C-alpha cells in the first residue's frame, strides 16, 4: 500500500514541477542565472535598479531621475531611488503619457533579457493610449511658388486648423 501511495505522490510531484512558461531551456537557464545574480535572502534591491533590471527604463540613471521626479510609486507612495522593493509590491511608473502598473514577482539586480525580465513581474498596465493620427504634410509641386491666400486657407481646412493654429469650429 505504501508503494502505491508513493507512486501516486511521485506522479503529482512531476506534474506540479513542470512550469509551462519555462519550457524553453534558454529562458530557464537565463532565469537561473538571474536568480543566482539576485540578492540573497533578506537582501534589498533598490527601486531604481529593479526598474532598470526588468527593462521598465533604459538606464539606471533614468530610473533614478524618474523616482526623483515623482514618476515612480510603490504601493501608492512616491519613492526615492534608494527605496527597497519587495516581492508583492505594486510599482507604478509613468512614462511618456501613460502609466505602467506592475507587481513584483522576483527581485533581480542585474539587467536581463526581455523574456526573463517579463517573468520578474506581473503587468497590470492598461493598454497604451492610441497615437494621434497626423494629417499628411501637403506637398506642393516644385516651381509653383509661394501659396496664395486661397491655397493657404485650403491647406488649413484640410488640416482642420483655423487661424492661429487652433481647431476650426465645425459650424462653418
């Protein structure tokens, strides 16, 4: 009887040990290297270093600047670059008109590749805002000279601009 239970437990252990995200051996090796280079138990990781390591900012100094400028929040609080981040913290980074919201899953100090970095956090960010459609630049034939007042007004109407660069009211 004991051997049957042991066999059943072995099968359960094998089923739970397989991680579907880490099937690729290269990614698994990179994760192992990142964890080996990560902090020891109880050690701290600075927030500016962590957001750089998981590729939320391009450089660590940009991460520090974002922290100093109030663009990085941890659990709803503005933080300094030296703030220690822990597993389970919610990190909000404001970038170029939209906000990245991530939850820390793994602490790392060294910058890693994008597939490994994506496994160090859970991304709860809303989708980025759509880019504004820009009207194509009007191209005039060569040698036609300076546009007349009528040509200029037609170009402004096409671009949706009134005098002074303001949008034209739709009632006209």
